[in-house]
C-alpha cells in the first residue's frame, strides 16, 4: 500500500509515544502563582461511539471514541498505516492504543458513524455529513466514503446534458438536505476540495436562486449564521452572470429577426408574430437567472406561467425548436468557461 509523505507525516505525528492529555486540572508551580491564574483543562467526554470490544481510542478535541482497530484499518488507508506502525512506546488509554486527531469531534463522529453503518446507503444526507465524507474521506484515504459523497454531488450537479435532462426539477436538491445557504456552502466545498466538474451547475444554482446582492452580503442559515462566499468567488459570479446574459441574447437573435421568423410558410402569421413578441419577454425576467430560460428542454420552458412557444403554428414551432435546441447545446458546452474553468471535455477534478 502506497501512502504519500504528507499522509505518512500525519500518521506518525498522531501515533507517537507519550501520554494522552489529562482530564484533570493542570498543576501550576509556585513561581507562576503570583502572576498567572491556574488554567482549567476541559474534561474528556466519552462519545456514544464506545464499542464494548474496541481496542483503539481516538481523541478529537476533548471527545474520545472507542472503536475497533480492524474497522479503522479496513476503511481507511491512513488509519491502516497509523495502526500498523510498530512502536513499543505508543500512546495508550486504559490499555488501548490511543491516537489523537487534529479534526473536530463532530467530523470524527460523523466519519465513524459512516464507518460502522456504511451498509445503510442513505437516500439523502445533510451538508455536514456530505462535507465530512468528502473532506475526511480524502484526508484519511477512506475512498468508499469519498466516492459516496462525490456520487451525491455528481447526481445533483451533473456534468453532462443527458443526465441534466433526466432531472425533473433542475434547481431542486433531491439528495442533499435543502437548507438556507446550502448552495453557497456546497459551492465553497467544491472549490476547497477541487470538485471542478460540479462547480458550473453549483454556481448556476446560486445565480438562479439568489440575486447578486444576496450572494455578496451572505445567505442567512437557520441558526442565524451566514453562508459567505470568498471575494474572488463573488467577483467570478458577477462576471459570469453578465457573460451568460450576453451569450444567451446571441443564442436568441433568431427570435428578434423580423421577416425571418415567423417563417415564410407560416400557417398564421398574425398569431405567430404575436407569440414571437411574447417569447421575447423571456429576456426581461429580472436580475435572477432562470434555469428554464437557460438550460431547460424545449416544451418545458415557461414565462409568466405560459409555456414558451405554445402559440406558434406547426411550421414556426419546428424552426423555433431547432434553433432553441442548437443554442441550448452551445450554452451547455460553454457553461464552465463562464466560471473561469475549462470546457467540459477538458474539465477534471483534483486528485
């Protein structure tokens, strides 16, 4: 098994000799009493993840977990390396091998829950669970959980048009728990972990659901905190929305050309001209981008509750549908470039 030097350093750093932190108040010598108050050390708290026959104790922050060595070694290449290191003076806790981890107790608890309950393949997961599986799955080389997180992301934010077309609602989160600000959190998560293939649709969701002023000031979560984007990402979205609008206007230039549309063999020129004018209203839908306007299939696009192009005669509708579909494909092919990325065929996730 190959482990990178960085991961090897991480393993050695958390499997060396010494004693685990004491749960008692630290002693302060007499010379320091005059100028320093004693510092209280928090007590260690046992997690509910405390296996009766566990032989390894993990500490994350001030929470400890008792787990089974064989589970850790089977699920994670990094834990496998850490626990395979032969050290006579390795740390112990109540006679068990002891590893102190730099991660949050919440993240380690979520990861261990996944380790022990991975046979329960959830139909949906919270952002915290998804984030933990992706981030710690990569850090600890727990590939099963990283792949599970990536599957959820790729299913919700596809990078091919046929998959997008199979989605009933392109803006609804079907497999990720939808909460205020979660789209911003997901976009940040994708950037931080190099999931480049999901960024175009994630960014598009943000532009479709929120105004630029909302994205710049932050989206308030249920707990009162705010989901914030980095300044560089805000600038990228501001530039992207302008580029997308210009691109789409060029895509719909056929709709604005009088004398070409309605077509020459139009069955009802008066009716089709009236419908053409109504269809042009799609370009004045406000500051928020509408996914129906951008990427929805012909026959599903709606403007003000009316299906776009339904009032055309058969001859005009055939031409309009052909033009619209061609422009839709062009837009999809260029979508990643609006967000500063390569085109789809060259776009790759970070290793």
